[in-house]
C-alpha cells in the first residue's frame, strides 16, 4: 500500500464548477499537509499548506485536513481554464533544520473547459 | 526573479553513457533536493544537501550520485543510465519557514531524461 493515494484523473469540469481533489494517507505521523500545482513543463509550486487538522481558505481555494480519517481535500470554487494543471498532494511527518521530507501523491490532472 | 534553474530542460543519453544534470538557485537556500518523477508517478526524493552535508535516501540506487560545489549549484550524476532511469528530474530548494514549522520547497522546471 502506498503511503499517499491520489486519483490520477483526468478530471474534466466546465468553467465555473466547484472542483474537489482528494488524497488519502496511511501514516498517522503526518502533520504537515500541502497542495502543489504543476503546470505542463513547469515544476510544482506550493498552493496551499495546512499544519495538523482543520481548514484553510485562500481566495477560491480551500484546503481541508481530517486526520481522524487520514483524508485531505482541496476545493476550487469558480474554476477557471487557468486552473488546468496537475495538483499534487504532499505531506510530511517531521521537520529538521531546513529539511523536510515530503511524500507526494501521484497528482490529479485537472482540465477546466471554457 | 529569484528562482531555481535546471539545465538542460531535455537530455537524451545512451544506455550506459554517464550523464550530468545541473541545478542552480538564486534563493541562497541552505537545502537542495533532487527528485525523480516517472510518468504518472509521484515525485520521489533521491537525496538532499544541507549546505555541504549530503543525505542519501535509503532506496536511492548507487548509480545516482550528486555534487554540490557551492551554495548555488548542485549536480546529479547518473553513472550508467538504464532504460528505467528515464524520468523527469526535479531540483528543489527550501529555506523559507511556514507557519507551524514547515518549509516551502521551490522547484525548478525539471530536466526530462530520455535513455535510448
């Protein structure tokens, strides 16, 4: 069993739709949860970060962490064609000085059509 | 703009022919990482440097080596590439602390390696 599971998609939605992206994980020690967005031919960039449980909102994006279910979600409201990208969840159990080992999901490819 | 730069963006090498991928950063971050990302798979950490201290992941093949001559540059050497080493290789740095103690990782655009 992989430590982090993520549906690879693709997920196709019309512009304006609400998008829900999810990851499950098996390591109960994970406490740092991130979502990275990766456009084609670019490196991943940090989109959302949550420490421990709870919700975090930033504009059209909401990240949720449910540690009891080992389940994290990213919601995108009013999706735009520019949101078309691959979304990778990443999580970590610990932080050393300057170093943090991230365990990534495979990424979900999102396509938002005009 | 401060950034992580990887060269070349695309690299073709022959089976068994050594290849070197390079990464440079203008962020002045202490930590640099190399990840391997195969098609439709999650990025997998190969190793990282904290300054000049090298840290290998336990499952990184011996075929993969790395050098960091200074803060700005880091190299990935693949001594004898096999067909299974074809992948995207991502370089990243970290240095900015987020709330709760995590570090943001900044990624380069990657080098796509093809082995013929």
